[in-house]
C-alpha cells in the first residue's frame, strides 16, 4: 500500500519551498485554478503518452513519459486536495485497495476513452460544484489507471514520486 499522506506532505513542503524561492504571492483562488489547469495538462500528456486514442496517426506509447506524467498528475491531485481541504479523501483503507487491485485492466478503446473522460468529468464536477465524492471517484480512477492499466507498483510510485519531488526542489530551491 502507498502512504498517500506521506506523498501529500512531500508536495505541500515542496510548494512552500518553491513559493519562498520564487517569492510568489498568489491568492488562494488563483492557486487552485493554476493547480487545476496544470493537472488538466498533465492528464492530457498522460493520455497522449499512452497513445490509445490516436486513431488517425500511428499510436505511440512511451512508458517512461507515461510514468512521469502519471506521477505529476498524482502530485497535482494531491496538492489540489490540500487546497480544497479534502485530504481526508485521499486516504484509502484495505478494502478500497483490494477493490482497485482486483479490477481488470482497461484495454478496449471505448473503455479507455470513457475512463479518461470520467476522470475529467469528475474533476470538473469537483472543481466547479465542490463535490467531494466526485473528487474521490477521480482519485480512485487515477490510481487504478496507473496501478492496474499501466502496471506501476506501489514501490515504483513511492520511490519515483520522491525522486520527482527532490528533482523539482533542486531545480527551484537553491541553498
């Protein structure tokens, strides 16, 4: 199991460090908007790196790029949960973990499209209508996408996520 609370604290600490290093003063609403736009872009990049929807072009799949965009999507969704004060929604019990792990991978084009569009729908509903349950659904679908459909392990996610945070900190925060 992944300790989402630890990953959440890592991204919150990073955001504080980056704000200080860049001397940013962004209001809370603009901050949420910026995080949400960045999340939307990362989800699109994740879908693009999987390539399933490229019906007119030659589909290309780039596993390393997919993993990078998946981690950044997780990072932004965790940060968004903090800004909405919905961090309680990211915690998963064993029953929820087992349900995700038992789910079969999505492989058909129509189902992959539906899954991606469902995540976007739930996130938009969470953002515009402040629906926590929609956020939870989007969160679980994103976890399922990475762990079941893309086959990333808990250990890989935890390790590479920490590395991503450290790379971002090294880029923005100069000692």
